[in-house]
């Protein structure tokens, strides 16, 4: 990645981090009565209307439970992408050092920014607020904007609207990176047409990028349909695809763990090893599977059938099943036995190559101080300027090099 682009993206990331940090602080201040109205909210909305909302008018605990299950897929949509940091391993310098360091900060950032934001939002805005809808063309339906307007703070909602648009652009850039590199990896392993391997002089897979960018044209569907409905379609499909990815990641690690045990490898020798494995992977498999199966359950209720909701929710599952069955039974792709898994290919010269890597503190994108690593993990990643395609293909085709 060239230096001007890296500086530009770093500026965007800085804006997002500063904004969410400021909103968390502002939210706590407003909750404690520090706003112009001096209304101390506290935990008022946790009691009335309460944390759970009845689904579709169904009374009692049953309606509250069904409402909770319904929003699981929406919650998954918000968290999908937290694993994006691992996708840069194939193009990162010194990945055996940078990747573990970046991954260790993911948990803290999820708790601080994701869970922290949800906690503050739950304090400021009741769940039955009529302004919480998806039909707005701007950020007026954002819980933070609603809270700011209710507090009587002027001009800040307009500024927040602009920041949200910038954040949306940044998120779309990350999604484009994920999809294009995933498609490039499929082509490198022979599971997609070879023309997706074409790269620019700087090593960017421009054919894959252009192909993945074409799907953004579907956004023009809002011309004939409510933006809120279209957003729900895409968010459900994205969340379902993301949960399928998490499910596959869990299955892959369980098999990887079995391979290590079968061949007598000590997991502690890996550059990074989670203390909760393999139990965490089993939890991911079970929770993802349950959420996937019940993500669109509401269409099966009486008078609630919707063709579009059913298709957008379960279509990714059908496509995934068809592709897997085709690879398994048509192309005759067998499962590799744990005792036959290859953990050695590509690692023969690993120590020699690692000695040629620059010092981690001299990597492109700035010094790797603790602040930079915590808030901007992408600073750890810089594209290889030489032999980019050779190294990327070798890493994509050999799973043992991705650790």
C-alpha cells in the first residue's frame, strides 16, 4: 500500500476512533444529567419499557424470548468483520510477529467499542422509541443522534451524520478488501477462474476488486423499495454469510487441532495459541449453527409469511450447501485425515526468511507503539512491494503459512 493511501486511511480510522470515544463519554455525561436539559436518566429505561420487547404483540415471556431471538441475526451483522485483521496475514510483513499482537487487541476493542456502545445506547434511548426505524435517509435513526436531539444539543447531529457516512465508506472498503482477497485466494488454489489472479504492478488483484465492486450496484434497489427494507435484506444476507464463515472457521480449527494432536505437535510452539481452544471453536460452531437455523423463524408464524425475508435469510445457507456438496461428491474432494495433514510444506526456510524481515518497529505505516497497535491494528500490515504475487499465492495455497 502506497504511503499517501495509508496516511489517508489512517486519518479515516482516527476520525472513527475519536468519534466513538467521544460518543461514549458524551453518552455517560448525558445519562448522568450533564446535558442542557439536566435530565438524569440513569437506568430508567432498563425498568420501563425494560430490556426485552414483545415480538409481534405476543404477550408474556414467550414474546420477549422470540424478540430476543429475532435480533440475534442483527447483532451478528454488527459483529461480522471483527476477524478482518487475520485476512491481512498473506500480505503482511513479519506476520508471525504482527498477527498475534494484533489479534490480542481484538477482544479489548470489541468490549470497549462494541459492548460499550451497546451499554451506553441502552441507557440513553428506550427500546420502544418510535424514532428507531430504518426508513430514514440519514443518521436521524441512530440512537446517539436521538439522545443528542432529546438533550437539546444543536449542530452535533449534523456532524455525526457526516462521520457516519465516512464510517460507512470505510466499512465498505474493508468489505471490498475481504471479498477481493478471498476471491484471489480461491483462484490461487484452483477453486475460481485463473483470471482473478491478475494483479497490478504494485500487486493489487484489480480483476477481483472490479468483479466484487459490481455487487455494489445492487444498492440502487432503494429507488423502488424503502431503504429500510433493502437494508434489512442485505444485512440479513451478510449476517448469514458471516455466520457461515464463523462456522467454517470453527470446524477448520477443530480439524487443525486434531491434526496437531495426531502428529504430536505442541500447540504452545505456535506463534499464537488461544487458551480456550478447542472449546471456543465448539462454542462457535454450536452458536453459529443455532443462530443460522432460527434467523428467519418469524416467517413461519401465522400470517407472517414473506418470500423476500425467507429467501434473503436462508439463500446463503442453500448456496453454501450446494457448493460444498458439489466439491464433495462431484469434484471428489476428500477430507484430509488428521494424520496426513501437511504442517511442514513452506516452512523449511521460515527462519531464513524471518531474519530478512525488517524490524517490527520499522514497518511501514508508523511506529508500533502500544497506542497504535491497540486502536489501529491495520498499522501492522504493509503490502510487500517485491514478489508480492509469489508470496501471496504461496501463503494462500499453504494453510500452514497463515499462522
